[in-house]
C-alpha cells in the first residue's frame, strides 16, 4: 500500500489514504484533510513569496497540465477574514 492524497469527485474534498496495489484507482480513505491541505498551500505560497522578496507583488506557481496558482500578499492586517 502507498500513502496518497486525492480529491473526491463526489464531495470535492481532499482525502489522505492508501491506494490499493491491485487497483491504483481505489483509495482506502483515512481522513479528510481539505482544510489542512489548503492551509499548507497558503503557507507554502507565503513562504515562497517572502523568500523571493517580491515587495507585495503577486507570486505565480505553475503546475504542468493543471494551471497556475497566484498568491497576493495581504493588504495591511486584513488576515482575519
């Protein structure tokens, strides 16, 4: 078994689980990690933006075959919305 992360078509939630060796399209779900995964992507984008020191400019990250994500640094202290 291999640990895997997938998005379900039915609920559009991100799950972590183990793939079935005989049928890699099947996953034994261990838990819903949607909120944690989205937070991790934001943290990655924030840290990458800070590392590149882009002075409040957006940061784009391309994923071949999927598209591009853009991070815009917060304007002031409006982080609680």
